[in-house]
DNA sequence: AGGGTTTCGTTGAATGTTCAACAGTGGTCC
DNA sequence: GGACCACTGTTGAACATTCAACGAAACCCT
């Protein structure tokens, strides 16, 4: 045989350019969105994402584990994040009735108000620095690509991925 | 007039799905690549990126600010990261001859060896969890998109962006 | 030459994230 | 019903990143 299983298939020049653009672009983009949200609404991107998730469900409440899975952060991380948000009054925690172990995070009125104030800022940023910059078709491709990534990585780390 | 400047143009359902897929997918992907590199080579992704940058230039040495700009991290962050890497013997720092303020990071032989060992792992991961998962054309679109993102965000924060 | 400004890289503290260990509850099996 | 195992969410320490402030060197201007 002329090849073996350990032989590396490198990226070609074009793929490498794309990969690096993604790495650097993501760094700059997240940095910028985070900065804007912080300066104008005293909120980080992870915190904002949690507000969004909670605002979308019936009763504006979610089990911690579900919340963690939905943003793909570790349970520990969500515990810390929610603790900070609770201190700021954006969220409160209540025991779960049906499961003695469970805790539900509930969006407060203040949390909802902060979200409503922050959302326009955030969306404007996402448009200005990403969506409005590129072909609709190219952006759709980004969606396909990262849906594929998400699907395989969630499979890999079966459902209770959460980590 | 029926609209004003502050009216928010929300993302449509499709754009929103793409945006969230990108957020979640990026989280999972980076997490996974980082984990693999850590477990197998005791290296984080940011550290790996620095090794790559250094390995590519003449003399395997770079001014700290140039290095920072090339990975789009803050100077402070690169100072800390390089400090850790220096402690591990992957890199060493030398004063810059032409500029008394300057410091150059130099890749050591050990650093080069670690990079050569880690590269196949990393590339395999990038392929397995991203590149090989999707249409070549879609991946090229990702490249175009994030090149656009990078370009506008670098402009915005003129060159000495570095932060 | 000399004062003001800018750039360089570092520092230490504040903030955020990861990691391993844990207590408490639920589920299962006999 | 008790032993065992799995799951939930939290905790505190270790680690990484951000942020503001800084000293030193270079630059600029006259």
C-alpha cells in the first residue's frame, strides 16, 4: 500500500483561506457585538442569548438543563451566568414542581424590558457587520454549513451533550 | 413619513435560523477542537494559532503587536498567552534590535515539534467536523462571508485595531 | 535639545469560563 | 423497601480573558 490511515489530508490554499477568515472574522464579530451590547445595555452576548431563549417559551421559564442545551453551554456555565443575571434582577430561579432536583429560570419583567431595549441594538449589529454585508445566498450557505456542524457534534455527544 | 431611522429591521425566519446555527455551531466546533488539542497535545486553540503564525514567517519570529494583529487578539491577551507558552518552552522572547520598545516572540525547536505533532490532529478535526461535512461551494461561501466581516471590522477599527 | 504625544508591551485586578467534586432527588431492579 | 446508579444543579478553585493603568522608548514639532 502507498498510503496509510495516519496520512494527513491538508487543507488546500483556498480552504485554508476560508478557515482562517472564519476564525478571525468570528473573533472580531463576537468581540464587536459583545462590546456594543455591553456599552449600551450592560449585557454580554451569552446573557442576551439566555434572555432570548426565555422570552420565547410559554411562561417565560425553562429548566436549567434545557436552557443550557439550547445555547450549547455547560450546565455549570449557565448556573454562573444565571446567577449573575439574577443578581441584576433580569431573571429569578424557582424550584421545579414536578422534579425535586429541578430549577427553573424565569424571565422577570425587568429582564423582558432589558431584552426589548437591547434587541434592536443587537440585530442592527448583526446586520451591519454580517447579514447586510453579503449575498443572501452566501449567508444561507453559512446556515447550511453550521447546521451540519451542529448536527454532527450533537450526535457525537449524545443529546445530554450539555457537556 | 411612515418609517423612521430607529425602526428595526428584524431578521426573517430563515436568516434567524442561519444566525443561530452559526452561533451554536461555532460554540460546539471551537469547544471540540479545543478539547481535542488539549487532550492530545496539551495545547489550546489560541496557542496553536500562535504556533502556526510563527512557523510561517522568516526566522520564525514576530513582533508581539504583529502577532496580536494576525490572530486578532488584544495585545494584552497575546502577552498572557505567550507568557504561558514561554513557560512551557514553546516560544521565547527576545528584545527587538531596531526598536527598544519591541519584543519578538521566537518559535523554539520544541515549539516547532509540538506544532508538527499537533497539526494533523487539528486539521483532521477541522475536516471531520466542518470541511468534509459540507459542499465545497458552501464552504467557499463561508470564506467569502467572513472575509467580508473581517474587512469591514478591521476598517472600522483602523489597522492598529489590535484593540 | 526638549515638551508633548503616540506606540509598545506588560502588569494586576476584575470578570468569565472550565473543571472536578458534591449533595440531593429520581429511577430501576430485585 | 432498599441498594444502586443516573441525573440535576451548584460550588469553589483553577484557568483564561478583559480592562485600565503604567513605564519606557520612539516620534514630532519647533
